[in-house]
């Protein structure tokens, strides 16, 4: 209510209550600050009008100037008397457009005057009553300003009971006779509701009950022409009314309110209005209260209000049913879910233990607030793959609407309700959220491939909604981890919960555009729970999409998407990258058969991804598996490692230096020579293929580049030099059984290089050997390096300029080099 204190007029406060959500400020609409001289001149012209007994058309402009200066204008008793006299004068014919302006000025007088003249107040009520007795049809502006003025008069503290009763009867009569106009007043709805609010806070029981019935009974007849924001205005109107009762210790009014609204479930009431009223009451009750009888009444009111929300939630769940596809066709149910979301976001917090309320709010968020599944279906429903029945403007409108802007607050209440729910309801809601994540992944994969390059703006708008949905999932998942991942739950439940969170996060990973502390905390908790459990890390790995679905997705076959490329599917790539990052954390507990049957094919596929980050992660998975140890299946694990090396080297080197990142290749090679058994055939195969690849790269480099190319070694990123450097480093890494073959192959390669290349490699080898503290291999390396240096120095001038030894002489050359070394 802080903003209300600074806003004198109730209708302006009601407008401001939705201005933050709509991105604008409606409170100052049509109001400006005129100069003092302009205001004085306008009043003078009105006085001349009364003296002359005639209304000049120019005087309508004067009324507009005064009415538009609402914020700074002060209307005293003499000026109010002038307005009443002009309005009631039989000799002055007022144009219809002047009536709402005069009523607005009188309203300013009523609100801003600390002690308005009771005689003038009685006179104004009499004049207005006579006016409406003689008036036939009225326009919407006059209707709104009349309800606002008469409702405000009801609130004047010094008003006599007779005058107050007359005002209340007049308000009820105007509403009863002209309520059909509410559907057309549009932006003036806050004025009508403000008039009702003023009247509610001052009326006796009979009129109070009638006004409540009007507010909630007749409003449903016009809901089809109202925006959802008007329901939000009702919420804050009830907040204002209830807080007035609490502040004035009007316990009887609170009792009537509880009886007539909160606990009333008659079918002729607009459920959505009761919903918003309930939330408004809870919002008022959430403010600090004094101890004693008043706070007890407020506590009972809050309890009753939250109970009513539970009743509404139960009714909603029965109407929603299974809702397996995440789409609801019933417009009334959809509208109620939207109102529930707004009620939750503006309530100020709910402490209900109602399971149906939690479930219905989950449906509100997953179906109405983050209505991506509905948008996806409309895009994909056409067999031609066009936009179908979806208007791109509707996506933009939803993104900019109140419902979406209030999503964060509604999510906070949702997580709070989750904390109060029983275990059964918690589980149902978790399943809804995890299923939502799967649906968004599969749906967005398809529409992204369909819309990319054709409807980029629409795709961008959809992704903005999905980004907010990701934040909702993260906040909810954090609440789940704080509840489930505790010692009071069996280990099995904790593990299943963690796996579900990780799988859901993988589905939403594409929409993670910012670094969130909540995300990191949730990931750490889930990964810690999974990484040391064989079943858990295996279950997570087995949830990886199959190789067939990655390369030829079944769901895409009915879409007009030609030449689908897995490497260009960014939604899928983001998900796979999530797996590639998480799985290495628990690789020691991943069963070998799961790695072989589920993960290996995908790992090798994404080694060829054009994105270096993705390709490097695939190499990291291979490296981590090669380095892993598992006692229960160690023999099978070693056998699988050796089998994988052969395909790994072919897959890596055939794409080097293209899509294979050197640091990924280096990590994989280093891992296999370190962790495979000594003398493993796979290590020999690795060394041979590396030397063969280097030989080919050097041959290409020497035929296409200048002779000075070899003189720059340090910091050079050339693929040939980088892989040569890797071979040099392997001299100190391979086991002692493989070392002789390694030295022989490397020497053959070095001798084929030009003099500059030989010098560069020899310098690297000198540094490596001199810094080595491996007493086992160092003597062999020293002797080998001396021999290699001698052979290089004996090269003839012709040999020095040769690019490579002809293939036909390789065998003989190899034998001679090996013998001399």
C-alpha cells in the first residue's frame, strides 16, 4: 500500500497497480498540469457563464483545462457551488460533453477538501439525483464519472446518514440500470471500480451486500470483453477495501465480507472475481497488524480466504482432467488459470497446504503463463508447415502482457506452496514440471528447424518466453533439491530426484543464456548425488537420445524440412553438450556396457561437430573414460578401452585439422598412452597413426609453404607443427615397452624433414630430455638423441632439401635408420 499513500485518487492507484506489469503508467492518462494563469482564466470564464446565463462553446474548453489539471487543481467550496449552480441552472443549456467534466471537478472537490460544506454536499446529491431521474440514456464517460463522484461522496466522514443513504441508493441504482455500459467503458473501468470501492467502505450492511453481489455477480456477464488486467484491478480494489476495514477496526464489515464473498460459492458468482477478491484480501492481511482482537479477525479472514482458494483449486483440477498434451481448450478454465496466476503473484505470499491449489497453480504456470506447447502445436499443426492458426502478434502480445511479466512472482508463490504440500502432491507437481521440460525440448527442436531463416522474429519471441520458463524450472528444481536431497529421504529417492533434475536441465539447456547462482547450486547438489552411484549415473546416461534420433529424428519426417543436419540442430546440440559435461564427473561409476551401448556412438558423432566447444567436450568424455577405473568390471573396461582407441584415432585424425580441435586430440592421446596397459597394441596403433598423419601433413606443408616456414616454431598454431610437438611430448609419456618403437618412428619422421625442421625438433627433444628426471628411460633417450642428432648432421645437401622420402624407399630407409640407432 506504499504507493497508495502517495496517490490521492483511488482510480489512479488502481491504474498504477497494473502499470508496472504493462510497462507503462496509466495513472496520468489525459491529465496535464496547466499554468496558474490558465486555471484562473478558466474559472473566470465559468463565472461569466453563470452571470450571463448562457453557455458559450468556448467554455467547454475551460472545463477540459480544469479537469485535465487533476493532480495540481484544488476545488474549494465557492468553486464547487459555481459548478453546481451552472449544472442546475434552468437557463443554461449544457452540451452532453460537459456533464462528465463537471462531475470530475466535483469529484476533485470531494476528495481534496478536508471539510467540505455539508450544505453543498447535500445540494450536490440532490441535483445529481434529479438529473438521473430525468435522464434517459447516458454515455459511458458520464456513467463512469457519476459512479466515481457519488461513491466518493459516500466516504465523506461528516456526511449525514440521510445523505449517505441517498448516495448509496443512487450508486446502486446507476449500477443496476446501466451496468451493461461497463463492457464498453474500457480505460474508464478503474473509475467505475473506484466508485464502487468508495461506496463499499462507507455503506451499511444492506448496501454493502448489494454492491458485493453486483461486483461479483454481474461482472461475469462482461468478462468476454474485459482484459485480464481488469481482474487484477479487482484484486487491488478488494485489497484497498479490506485494508480500510482493518485500519478502521471495522470488524462487522470484515465479517460481512467473509460471509458474502470468501465463503460464498454460489454458482451465480463469477469465480474469477471471487478468486481475485480472495487474493486481494490475503494481500491486505499480509500487512503488519496490531495485536489483539483485530489481528485475530485478520488471521481468521486469511485462513478463510486461503481455504476458498483451495476450493477453487479443487474445482479447477476436476475441470482440467488429465491434460496429457499440456493444452486446455475450455476458455473459461483457461481464464480461471490466468486469474489464479495473477492472484498468486499479487497475493503477497500463500501458506496453504492445499494440494489442488498447488496443482492448479502448476497448470497455470505451465499452460497459460509459459504457453509454449500451445504455440508449438499451432505452428506444427499445418501439414504444409506454415504458421497454421498462430498469429505471430499473439506471441508478442503474450510476451508483453501482465500474465507473463508476473511470472517470477507467481513462481515464487508456487515454490512456497510446494514446500507446504504433502509428499504425494509434491510428486505430482514434480512430474508435471519434468514432463514440461521434455515437451519444450522436443517442440522447440522442431519449430526452430522450421522457422529458422523464415520467421526469425517469431522464433526470437518464442525463445524469450522459453528463457523465462527455464528460470522457473531452475527455481523450482532448487526448491526440490532442498526438500528431497536431505537425510530424511532414502538414498533411492534422492538419486531418482537428482536424475530427473539433470535430465530436465538437459532439455532446457539451450535456453540458459545467463549464469544463475540458483542453477549452479542445483547442479552441484544433483551431480554430487549422482556421480558416485552406479545406478544413477547409468540412468542419466541411458536417458541420452539414441544415435538414430540424433541423426534422423522421427518427429521431423512430417515437416517440410529438407536436408536435416544434426550438426546444425542447436537445441539438440545444447542438450548433448550438457550430457558431455556431466557424465565425466561420474565416469568411474558408469558401467562399461552403458558406455559402449549408449554413449560411445554419440561421443564419436559429436567429435565431428563444427563447434570446437562441443568437439572438445566429446574428446574429454573419451579421455575421462580411458582414465577411469571400476573394480567390478575392470577387465571388460580395459577391453572396451582398447577397442575404442582404434576408432577414436581414425575418427579424430580424419577430421584433423578440420573439426577436430588439437587440444581435444592431445588430451585423448595423452590419456590412452598413460592409462592403457603397458605394451598395449592400441598404444602402438596410436603412435603409428599419429606418425602417418604427421608425415602427410608435413608433406603438404613442405610443398605449399615457403622454406622459411620451419624457422618459427614456438607459439606456431600450424597443424603440422602442433602434432609434431605432440609426438615429441609422447616420448616422455609412453610406457617403456612402447618407447623403442616410438623412438624409431619419430626418428624416421625427423630425418625426412628439411634442415630447419630437424633443428627445431631436435631442440625440443634436447629440452625434454635434459629436464627429465625419469631415471629409467633417460639413458635410452640420451643415447637415442645423440644418434638422431648425428644422423641429421650427416644428411647431404640434397637430402636436406628433400620434402619427404619417397614411399617406395620408406621400408628400406626404416630398416637402415633402425639399425644405426
